[in-house]
């Protein structure tokens, strides 16, 4: 027999009281886990959706000229390049401090060209990047793979009455229509997309580019930060963040997190009170028993160990059970708040955290009752002699 | 030299602005192998003296030497270790833990010792044997009679092999037939060399003791060898 036998048996004996303590801790821990899981699910949700929003940073040359417009953004340097961007600038973006947050860098060359005797905006792109950037694109036919293949917007197809596989002339050079973009409702419908390097040759632009679209996957770091870092790397460029609906969504997540934090603090405080009062009452109830232990030669430190071991056992149990209860409930709650995919999976960080919270509260709030128990005067406690 | 040497012991209790002098200048020597019965009317200071002897109750002045150790010069934790080494307490109210079975109750003093689990069990078993309760090792205290519970308490007091047994009215809650069984157990232990100091106000019990110490108002009123019974 060891001290923990005494702790364990005494817990089993005082089931009702200890159940109260256990329930208090358990509800507290599971509520905190619930709030944390919902917050996490919301964040993951956003992270998953983020790449569906396309580019969120636009880089164009610095210029005083009035300019053509692209995607609702003003794009300078299409007609008069004051200080055009270069192909080499693309690599520099990949070198900023938050480079891990940069997901897609898509350089573009914009030119107005004669296509079948009509003026059309021709955009040189890297197709692989453009496709990942514009997740919403649906294409009839194929994405161009050869230099002399083009992808055309649906309006271009209609106005010029083109079809798949047809050969067209752009500034008198032959290209084959390999794919047609389905109606996207954006300016893309009125564009002709060709390979970037081919466009540079076609329009004699060397390694110039007109603009760079960047998708930064950054749902919890400020996008302004990335904009500033990119500006530093590209002093000749104008870097702007594109406002997105995701921003307001993120704001509501942050508000939810603040709210959760507040609620958690209150709940944990209540848990501390419950543990403290239950343990104090339990010590009071056991005065005589503690007197017996002391008479048998138990040190004050032994008494503290018995009490704290009980607190430890209970709070470990409450921490684990609270974690799984919280996880279970968050499954239902997540769908209520409209998270697309409710993510009920065992997260060892949160599990460890809830265990830690429970044990810290359990032991912390029992410390004073344990010290009081250890310092009880054994003669007073034994005074039913 | 005596095993226990009590010198000029004084204990005051303060309650409600009043001071009660529970023990008032007691000096007493007890030798190894003695069976001392402490008697006196209720409130004469018997229990106070006994708990002080067991290192549980700090005196206002005076000293207690046990085996050459001035026990109240020790720190609180050292005094706990002293109790573990030297003292076995037996209480009138038995004071068994209701959530532990008989064997476990006997093992309580061993829970803080470094003995192996097997040794602890063996030790407790042999003491249950000694008090005649080995067949009830796995019962809970509330399934035993008063006399049986007291014998468990005695086994528990003996489990550490303490040189001194301190018993405060061990038969106070028992009928006379059961009392006799318990007293005969104490006598047997004493005959094996165990030093026993027992508080009692049962005249019947005096015949078992080798010395009678009578307290009155916290002082030793009389102390004499018993006529061999
Ligand atoms: N913890 C205490 N606080 C206050 N007074 C006490 C305390 N314990 C004992 N007394 C008083 O000290 C005196 C001696 O008590 P006690 O040693 O219990 O006597 P006995 O055991 O002989 O009946 C009594 O007057 C009692 O009321
Ligand atoms: Mg008494």
C-alpha cells in the first residue's frame, strides 16, 4: 500500500462530492475545447476557401500616366511604360520574409492587338499559374500547351465567331484556339490568353511584364505586411492589396475568438471556485482522518500529497473526458454556425492543452485547501477522544 | 535511564478569552517494559498528557525526552518521523478509515515506509494474526464489532514495531466482556516486552497495569507500583 491507494480509495468513497468537482471541471474544460474547436474550424474553413478567392495582391509599375483598366483595377504602363516590370521581379517576390504565405505569383503582359481585324486585349500568362489562381474557370477544350495555342474568352468567341481548333491571326501570326473559357462574368470573357514568353516575342517586349497578380495565403497575418515587404523588394512598382469579402469574414472570426476568450476566462474562474470550495469542504470533512494520519507519523508533506494526488487524479480524468465531450459537442455546434466542413478530429495540441488547463486548475485551486489540511492541529482533529 | 522522561510539563489551552491549565507541572519517568495506567476524573488532563507524550501537542513549558531525544526541540516534520519510529497510538473511538478494509487500515502507517508491497502485506497479516483477526482482513470496519475494531486499531498501532504504545481509553466504547479481551491483548504484548501507557477511568482495567498514575487538575496526585495481579 502506498499513499496513492489512500487517495484513490478516499475518492471512491466520496463519490458524490467528487462527482460534483469532476462535473464542474469537465463542463469547464469541454466548453473551452468547444470554443477552441469552433474557432479552429472557422479558421480552417477560411483557409480552405482562401484560394478560391483568387489574387489578393496586385503589382503594377509606378507611373503617372492614365491607364487602361484590368479587373476593375487601374493598370498603368500598358500604353506608355515608364518603368516596366521585368520577368526577374517575379523571383524577388518569392524572397520576402513572409514568402511561405505566397501561394501563387502570376505575371501578365497586356497588349491590344489585331485579332481577325478586330482590336482585342491579348494577355500573356503562365497557364499553369493562371489555372491555379482562377479556380472558378471552366474551359471547353484544352488549356494551351504549345506556344502557338490560345485560350479565348466567351465574348471573343461570340464576336469573332470562332470555334475550337480554329486558326486565328494575332498581329498577322497564326495561333490555334485550343480552349474556350466559359462565361465567367468578368473581364476574362473579353480576353485572349496566350503564353507569356510568346507574347513578349510577339509584341517585342523583351522580358517586360505589365502586372503581377499574387495570391497570398494569409488568413491570420495582416495582408498589409506582405504588401509592405513586396514593396520593399520592388521599389519601382506599386503594390496594392485587393479588398475581399474574406476580410469581413475574418473580422467576424476574430470577434468570435475574443468572445470565446472572455467566456473561457469566466468559465475557468467558476471552475476554480468549484474546485476550491469542494476541496475545502472535503478537507473539513476529513479533519479527523488527517489527525489519524498525523498521529501515525505522516508528515505535513504526506498530507498535502494525499490531497493533491486526489486533485490530480480528478483533474486528469476531467481534462480527458472534457476534451472528448467538447469535441463531440463541437461537431454539432460547428454545423449550426455554418462552417462548411465540421472538422471533428483528435487534435493532440488541444487535448494536451485541455489536460493542462484541467490539471493546473485542479491542482492550483486545491493547493490552499491542501496546505490548510497539512497544518491542521492533530489534537484538535482527534478530539472525539 | 528511563525510556521516557517527563520534566515539569505544562500545557495551557486558551478558549473564549479564558486560559485552562490542562497539565500543570507533571514530572514522570517511564521505563522500558512498563505498563502504566493513567487515571483521573474527566478533565484532569489525561488525554492532554498522552498526546504530548506522543509528540502531537506542544507544551507551554517543560520537556519530554524519549530514548534521549528532546522531542519538542524537533521540527514539526522531524516530530512526525519520531512518531513513526517510536509511537503507536490507540484511540477510544478506534479511528479506523471507513473506506479501507481491515488489512489496509493496519497498513496505513506503512504507506509512508519504503518497505516493498509484499513485506507490508506480510507484516500487516502477521499483526492481524496476533490480534486474532486474520480471517477478517478483507472486511470493511463497519462490518466488525466494536471489540474487533479496537483490535484492528491495536494491530495498526503495532505495525511499525514502535517501542511505545499510547492508548487513550481503549475500552471506553466496549462492554466489559469485550474490554477484558482487549486488556488481555495489551497484557500479552506487555509480557512480550512492549511498553504501554494507557489512559483509563475503568477501575476494572487497573489490575492489568504495572503502575498507576493518578492525575488531579493537571498534576500527578499519586504514582505507585501495582500489586502484581
Ligand atoms: N483543545 C482544547 N481546547 C481547549 N481546552 C481543552 C482542549 N483540550 C482539552 N481542553 C481542556 O483541558 C482540560 C483537560 O482535558 P483532557 O486532557 O481532555 O482531560 P481528560 O482526558 O482527563 O478528560 C479540560 O478542562 C479540557 O476542557
Ligand atoms: Mg480524555
